[in-house]
C-alpha cells in the first residue's frame, strides 16, 4: 500500500463526491455525504483540512481534519479532530483504515499534536468498533448524538 493524501481539485472533486455513492445505506447513516463535508471545509477554510485518499493512483477514500481544539479537553491541547473519514465500499476490509489512521497520526506527531479526536454514531457497530480496536478511548462524552473518542499521539 502506498497511501497518500491529496488536495481536492477541479480534477478530482467529482470522483471524491461520488465515493459516497459506493456506501451501503447503513454506512450512509454514519457519515455525511462528501459534498456536504467539502461545503463545510469551504466555510471553515481556516481550520479544515479535506483530502482525497489515494493508494498509488487509485482514489479509495476521503478524510477531513479539523485543525483546532474546539471540542477537546484543554489538558489534551493541541489536538486535531478527524471530522470525516470514509473508505469507498470496494476498498473496505482490506487494511486501509489502519494504514490511513497510522498516516494521520504520523502527521499529528510531525506537527506537535498531543491527541487525535473523532466522533461517531453508535447506532451501528462501525466505525466505533474500528476506532476502539485501533486504540482510541471512549471519552464518555456525546455531542450531536455522536460519541467522542480520542487517542494520545504525542
């Protein structure tokens, strides 16, 4: 696997938006459409870091980091928040999730970040089970009906 994160451009935006259509109806309940995420990134341009996820030249997913401390416990600062993370259905269950989170954590470490936060819907098993297995801990907090998890990266 040769995972890399690329900016969303005119050349790949339609493909990135279309990744959402590969998800099952149940998965769509757990993640916002990529077009909505890109609109949020536009509105939050100073803190949003949206990226297309590629394995070599294959577009396999989308993620967006929030480069701020807005939801984190002050003792954990500085933090990044994994606002969005999705892997297209054809590439799921192939080990990409772990490799991608490894790469996000490496970015956090390079940039002096202490914790990575994420939130997820608990009405379905995934992605909560994935994050717990990876090493995230449940903070016991719920925001907008989503459970907040975190992992120490420093």
